[in-house]
C-alpha cells in the first residue's frame, strides 16, 4: 500500500512476537525458540526498511519489487501469528470455564503438543522465506530506525504576480486586506495564516495581497521569504534581510544577524510574508518571532501553510482558503481554455466544458492545468472523450496536480500514510463517520497505541491530524462541538488511490474488474441493487483480502436472494461490512444467523446493521478477536449470543434501534474493555437474562447509553452509573405503555441511577413516580434535558441555574401544573445558556411559576432563547420573557400565553430603556396553529416584528384578515393565513409545515 507500510507491518509483527515470547507458560515444544529466531530475522530486516522505502520513493524498481515480496511474507507471518494468538486466547478462555467433552478433548495435552509442533514448523518456514528474500537482494541498504525528513521539491516562490491572472479570489483579497490593515491588536506585530491544501492558490493570493496598492501604501517595509520545510532560523533571518535590503548577507554570526534584523525593522510598520511554512515546532518559531517584535504597531506577518496545526501553533488568526464556487471556476476555465478568453457560442461545447470544470472540484491548479490541455481544441467529440475517458489519468499524470498534493502526503509519518491510503476504499463524496473510520483502522492494526494508551484516543488523534492537514474536509460536528464526520475532496481521493496502489481496490458494480491477488483491502460501491444480485466474479480472486466493505446508500426493503457464497473464500478478513445490504441466505428460516461467521477468527470489525436477524448464533462467541460488532437498526433481533462473555476483546457493541431485544445475556459485565453499548434492555426473564448489575463494572463506557425497561428493576444503584465518567448521553426509559400502570418503585430506582457529573445529555421517559430525582439539578455540565411521558410526575426539579443547559424538552406530562413554585430570585442567572425550549402535550400546565408575577421589571427572562415550541398546552397562560427569540411555534394552546407575555413586555418597556422595549424584534419565524380563542395579534407585537420572514397562521377561525397589519413588515416573505377545517385537502400538508414532529429522543 502506502510508503512505510512494510516498516509498520514489520514493527507490528516484532511487537506481536515479543508478546508471544513473554507468555512462557503458554508455549511448548520448541515454539518459543522458533519465535525468537523469527523475531531476530524480522528485526534485522526492519532496520533497513526505511532506507529501502526511501529508495522505492525514488523509483528504484528493483528495491520496489524486493519490498513487495517482503510485504507478502510479512502479511503471511501476521496471519500465522494471529492464528496462534487466537488459539492461545481460546484455550485460556475455554479452560477457565466448565468445558464440554469435545472442548476438553480439543485442548488435551496430546492435542496441544501436536498443535505446537505444527506451529513451530510454520514459524520456521516463514523465517526461512524471510531469510531467503533478505539474502536475495543485490543492493546495499543502511540501517535506520527514524524516518528521514522529506525534502520538498524546490519551487522557490517570489512576490510578484499579475493581478489579472488571479481569478475568483477578489472576495478573499478584500477580507484578508481588511485583516492586514487592522491595527487594533494587542501586540505590535500580529500573525495571519492562509491555510488550505495544495493547489488552492495560497501563494497566488499572498502575491496578490503583497502587490495591492492599499498594502503598498500602508506598510513602510514589505518582505517576502519562501520558507518550505527547512525551518532554519539563521537561514530565514538571512532571507528576510536580503528581501528588506536587496543585499545578500553572508559571513555573519547569528548574534550579528539578529542585531541587524531588529535594527532594520525597528519602528517600521512592516509586512512579512512567510510562504509555504511546514514547521510545527513552537520553540523554533518563537526563536524567530522574538526577533520580529520590534516593528511599529500594525505590523503583520502573513503565513501560508497546508497544515492548520502550523497556523494554530504560531498562534495566528487562521483564514481558511476554500475551493472556488461554480461560477468562479468557470470564469477561470474560460480564461485559460478558450481563445481570446471568451466563452464560445456553441452551447453544447459550453455544457461539456462545465461538466469538466465540475470534476475539477473548484481547485484552481486543476482547472488551469485542464484548461491549458484543452486550449485550441474546440471539437465537442474530443472534449466529451476527454471528460469520460482521459481526465482521471491526466489528473494523475499531468503537470503539478498530484505531485503538489503528494508533497503533503510525503510529510506524513508512515503510520498516518497507511491510515490515509486506506481511505481510498470510500467512494468519492462519501460522508466518512469518524468513529467508524477509527474502528476500521483499529481492526487493521494501524493504531500505534502503547499499553497505557486507549486505541480509540490514538485513532482520534490520527483523524484530527489528517483533518488539520487538509486530507479531510467539510467536518460535521455534534451538539458538543466534536467532529463526527467529514468528506474527502475528489483530488485527495485520487491521491489516496495513487499511493494505495493495488493493495486497496474500490470497485463499482457493473464495471468491476479482476482484483489482484496481492490486494489486501477491497470495497464495492453497489449502486443499483437487484434482488438476484451477486458479487462480481473478479472479487473471488481476492483471497488474501483483509477488508471487505460494501457501500449501498439507498433505502429499499427487499432481501437479496444470492451473493453470499463468496464469504467462505475470505479466511483472512479483519473487517467485514455488509453496508446495510440484507443477504437472505445468511439466515435460517427462523431468522437465526447461520454459523458461517464463527470461523472468521481474524475478524476485528463486523457490521450487520439493518439486517433482518432475529437471533445471533451462540457460535458467534468464538470470535475472540472481534473488537467492533455493529447491529444497529437490526429491529427484529431478539437475543445476543448466550456466551458473549467469551468475546473478551469486544470494545464496541453498537446495538442502537434493536427494539426487539428482550434482554441482555449473563456475563456481559465481564467484557471489561467495552466502550460502546448503545442499548441495555432489562428483562422480565431473570433466569435467562441479567439485570442492570451487568453494567456495574463497565466503567469505560463512552458516548451514549440507553437503558430500557427499567420497570423490571428495583435497585438502580446496581448499575453504578456514577462510576461511568466517560458517558456523554444517557436515556432512562421505564418502557411503560400508556395503559394506566400505577405500581412500581420508580422513584427509588431513579434515585439510584445517579450518573457521573460529566454527563451532558439526559432523557427520562415513562417514569410513573410523583417526583423526579433530587440529583438532576446537580449535573452542572448538562447541555440537554428531555422529560417525557411521566404521567404521574407533579414536580420538575429546579433547572434554571444549570450553567450550560442549551435544550429543554418537557412532553406528555399529564399532571404538571407549574414548572416551579416561585420565580427565581436571581434573574441574571435564569437559564443563562438555554437556546431551545419545547413544551408538548402538557394539558394541565398553567404557567412557569405557581406564584403570580406582577412586577414585570423583576420578571426573569431567557437571555439566549432562540427557539420556543409550545404544542397542546391549552391551560398555559404565562411564561418568562424571551427577548432574543428567533422562532416561535404555538399550536393548540391558549392565546393568553402570547397576550400575557406582551402585556408584561409593555410594562418592562414603560419602566426601563433596556432592549426589552424591542421585544420579538429578532423573531424570524412565527407559526400559529389551531388557537381557537385567538382573535388578533397584539398591535405592539406586530410593530416589533421587523425581522419576520416566515409567518403562518392556520385554523384560527377568529383571527381577521391581517393584510393591512402585515404591510409594514418589510422582510416578510409569502405569509400564509388561512382558516381551514380538518377535512380540507390543504389541512394535512399545511399542518405539517407548522407543527414540528415530537422528536424521537431514544
């Protein structure tokens, strides 16, 4: 695969051999001696591999062939050691329990001797093969254990560019000029970084800025230095002085240079451009920065870099340079591809050209290169052929496109190179989920974690480095600001495929080719699946593959009849992902999974999500090495493997939306490594399943945990939730139907389920206690609370002082009349961070406080609330004030809610000059549905709706026409005001526009 992979595989084998050798009591009959000999051979070869891979990168084909032969042998050794480790682990697990007769026989002393002799022979054979390959080389290699620093291809830049040559960057130019001319900074000299991957035009933008008239007039001194990856402070200072004085500085010591530099810039407002910077060492940067601080206030250092880590470590303002949009891309293409820089009149040629430009992904370097190639050829057939057949080859082979990007790749350490190259398996444009990618890397042994390190944390570090270095883009964040997904630019995907070579193969159904026998990782973009679909014949050659990923991204309901025969060919699989495809032949007629997969001992990652499995065979518990088992959305699954405790390496059991599960198997609590357990179902059948005591010791659980059917529990403390400091989200669901159940020890159980104070999100559902837990108010890191279907609950704990709470939802609380007994005494800290509030189906709710509030000036208000949604709360008459509201939805509630709020707001406006006088001036969306007693909208309210864009009032029969009243609302777009009945054809569609669906919080 990627450069450096042979070195990493050798390192992995070396570590694995060391682990085996330490288990003296487990090894017998000469195995340990053979392991030690193999370890010595691997270490000897490993010591020269870095030099060999450097020769390979210089296109030395003899060395490349030698490395490939070594990799094949290393893979074979890795598979053998994996078999041996699995055998030893199996023996340890099985002999630690009551064994059946056949198990005792399998691990009998005579069988162990036979197996050991067999393994010794195989290990010896691998050693001899490696020795033969090593002795076969007829070239010298030097020993090296540290990766050599990459030297950039010298393309030294300069400060000049013709402004008319830079297309599509005018907006960026204006924004960065504004930053450069800003003198309102804390330090005399401030730093701005232009960041983006190779080919985006960072240097061109810097050149454009450097020569801008505003910049020339503003700065007394301008200097340009091309830095590249050799960050030598002395050399850079010499270059700065040469740029500042026009003279070459030679023969001076560092002390003389620093004095000369400080004297040259002292008291001057200067601009220094440091182009193409790679240095991540803050110490060397600070050494240079200290010499540059004597400039006049307003001086700027402008850095261009491909690595956001560089920009962050020099403590600069980061300006991310994006790809060009469609129009700017076409303008640039027109300038280089057509004669006289004018778009031709041939509309068909233009249409083909725009499709070619779309494939360039908005990258100026690619657009320019392709445009120059097509210049002078205006034949539609030629352009069409180029688009369909030649373009991908041109991007790989022509000019500076991929070499420019590969420079970033070359700077990666070897362990990150293979992680990036592995991403060639994802289809272009695919949204890559971060956690899944980390699990896939972990399954292949790519994560270099010590005994103290958590592999998932190491994987997260790898992911963030690749993101910060622009190998990934378009990050998607969760509600707490953590990156959860990203994409790869098409050019980066092309680069991944280039460096992965034959070892990673992405196939497309219908155009699938034969897969090379040396291919280790295969993915298949399944496209349009038919019921009789089968694997492409070419995939049957990939017998050595360690990865099989299927991608199917559409919704469909049928089961595939065939296609599963191929799996028996893949005995070395570490990763198997069915991509939501449903293979009927993998299941027995009763929905039980066949035992085929129990023989896949190498498997680390297995994804059955969305399959119609009803029961997992107990033979699945033989997958000793399995780390990740994804069963999400297997909505028919009733039972997990009975002997799940034997799956000692399981770290992630992803079983969200397995709504048919009837309980959790005994022994689940023995899986001390487990970090993900999406759903825990408490069972009524205590003989077959265990209760929440299985959770007691699982204190490494992370992310989200949903505990369902708590109605069958009597002691919440058994779960030891307070010991689970890594949990972020918790669902406590009693699983009661709305059928009038009144018995239960819910209050006692809930009190015992107190989580760790690090928890950020909690949902409490179908609890039938009268009062909620006392600990809810103490969870000061909570950002989201949802309480729903608690039909007998009368009181809500005090929540208004939680400092980080952003979302609060109260739904289906049948008897709650007031949220709190009295108004908060501390108005300044009343829900200080709350942004979203939802009140759904609370029929007896009258107001926020039991005590009436007449002193409007003392009335607490939500300082940050932007969304308020109230549905089916017919008795609600008053709420706290909400001056920052942007979205308001009222449905089947009383008009008094709005009228009372407006009355209080008017009192505030009359008594103070605060911002409350413009109440609802930020409101952009107002939806009102089926408020039968609403006769009009308050005049004061209408006057303040200066930002309103979206207005819908439906099924409010008493509301008169408001055409005149809304004429003054200049920002309003297409208001809908209709009084319609439920039998009106428009009713359903319009209702769905107004009424927000109650969220599924599970």
